[in-house]
C-alpha cells in the first residue's frame, strides 16, 4: 500500500457508501454490511463474509426481500439474490460505473485487498503489464495456451540441431516452421529452457 493510501486509511478511516439498488453498504476498507430489506431474519449492520472465487477474487451474495402488496402478506414475499465481486462493488460505489473497456486493478497485486486505496481503473493491457511486473503472470512456454512445443520438445530440437540434423527435417518432425526451429536453437524463443 502506498504512503498516501496508508495516510488516507489512518486519517480518514472507514467510509461507508450505499450499494445502488440493494439494502447494503460498502466501505472504503472493502467490507459489506446489511442496512435493511431482508425480511424477518435479516440482521441490520451484519458484515458479510467474503466468498473466495476460483479466480482468486472475493465476492459476496446480496439478497433483498420485501413484502408483496398482493395476496397473503405473511407468505407473499418478493425477493432477489445475486453475487458480486467485492472490488467492483467498492470501486463503483465510490467512483461510479466502471467505464467500458476498463477493468479494476489491484495496485498491490493482492486480489483479496479490496480497500478503495488499493483499487484503480486500468485497460486490460495495463492490468496484464502490471501483473507481469509484479511477477503474478507468467505465460512463458507451456503455460501459453497457444504453445505448440513443450520443454522436452525444445530440448529435443536443440539436441537434434547439435547433432547436425537438417532444420527442415526438425521443423517437419515437430510441425513447426524452420524459422521457429532457428529461434528455439538460438534461444530467442524458449530461452528459459536449458
């Protein structure tokens, strides 16, 4: 967290804002609490526990219930329920709608740090660049979804080239171009493999 962010957190403290169209508030510290609208069992002021999503982000499930004006008022409820990513709720509640084409970036790279001071809008490209700079994203070699080669195949290509096998034959064997063989041998591609 930057010095400015620490200062703001310490001096200003936790600020709560309403979540549009839901009986909840979100805080500048990334916490969510109920403010009403949950029927008989809802606890006003209850802080929700985050849900860990498979992509590493945190989410909460918001729900709302209101008595219907039609029919038996004891049993006729109108309710809604939906799951939201916490970082998006925090950002949108304080700054408004996220502009089209932009994402929310966690400045410290920690997807569970949803403090307002840790969030910023970024293009997908800037977000990816930031992740690589922090060492969070590594799509080299086999981790790249478009890779045709594996580390073992790269080692085999280099071994065959050292033995003097024609690069055209190597390329045909592995289903790649001679150009790719040249780069693998020179280590301008797959340079991270010994």
